[in-house]
C-alpha cells in the first residue's frame, strides 16, 4: 500500500505505546495522558504497556525491533539519551533505531524527604548528611534514571556521602520513602506532587533553575548549591523507517494537545512544561541532549549495575 494511503487510514486498529518503567512514574503518567488524548482524537485505543527493565532498554529494544508501521510506539525520555553513555553494549542505537515523533514535556524534579527526617531545608540536609556520612539512604529509580543522576550530581556538588538504593521505578520507591526505610529522593514532580500535597513527603528543593508554579514555596537547589540544575523530558518515538506520513499525523495530534488549555493545565498541575516541536526539531534536541549528558555521565563514571 502506498504511504499516503496508509497515512489516510492510520490508525485502523489499536496502537501500543510502550513505557520502559513501572506504573506510577512520570513517563507512565505522561504516556497515559497523551494516550487518552490520541485515542479520542484518532478514534482507536492507544494501549499503554509498562515494560520495565534495564533502565528502559528492554522497552526501547522491543520498539526498535518492531514493525515500522506506527502501531508500536515508545514513550521515550531523557533516560534513553543517558543510557547511550551508561551502557557499553546495547543491542540498539537510540538515535539511529528510534525515529523522533513528538516531544511532549520538560520537567524538573523535587528533592524530598520523609516528614520525620530531621531537616527542613537543603542546607540543613547537607549539614545532617555531612555529620552522618553513608548513613542516609537515597532512593533512585534504577541506575542512570533521573532520580539517580540528579542525586549523584547533588552528592558531587554538595560534597555529601549518601547510600544509593535502586528500585524499578519511582512507583516502587515512593512507598519506601514514605515509610522511612529510605530518607531522600530526587523524584519527578509528577509522581510525587500528590504525596507532597497530602503531607506524606516534605519537599526541600527543586532541580530546576527557577521555582515552579506547582511548588511556588520550594526554592531551587541551586540557591544553596551554586550551579546545580537538572531537567528531564519525554516524548514519543517510533521504529526507524516508520512512514513519515504516520509520524506527521502523530506529531500534529500531540502538538494539538500541547496548546489545549485543559491538557496544558493537567501538565502544569504535575509540574511539567509543554514542549512542542517538529520531528526534525525533536531529533536535533535529542542529539544535543545526549552529547551534553554523556559528558557528565562519563566524568562521573556512572555505569549500569
């Protein structure tokens, strides 16, 4: 079938959007939001499948090897860019094997502790951690995840010794943080904001350079650790060689969501900033982001465990 005819018909059956992390994390939450939007706009179910494992590499390889027809998509994220430097022998090349479709959001994370932890500010936390080296447990969503990298950057720049405890995503880590079995986490705002509002977690600082609307009273960590900043993102990718006409349909509909007031309000409520682009612009962004963080990861000698 010629590509234009394929594009006119797309989609004619359910589309699978693969998420490389456990349910409850920022990538999963954003996938479900955009999946619902695309289902309503395009008239076919967009089924969210969580395939956690190897820091999202299991899901990414599944999509990279899928038939390039637009019916198997990847909820791509900053982690995909980081993994290029963290893993030495991947069976795929993210930039080569995953076609950029549409960016969705950019967001920072929040440094948060259990309410019983004896620190209410970033300086107090640093002082406590320095007085108790190696005794504060830091939750992370797997080696090379956002919570891991933001935390490792904090450790380096603040000069503190925290014990990193890895989980299979933010979803499994948060109950351990709320129970007090781990004491601190640098978690995406989207997956923690409900617990913060309920008083189950105490925010100390945000990883962004400026304050964010959803947590207006929480200062940037950079106010106390000069130069500290970390931002993640996610969007949609497809197998390489997916017809450009199909990619164009998906990009158009995602970008329509990013100017819709209700959808934008939902992102803002989660601490996310709409991030619209063309497929070419998204691809350029991914290349530049991969190069930037690759240098940081290699300098810190961060490797998969």
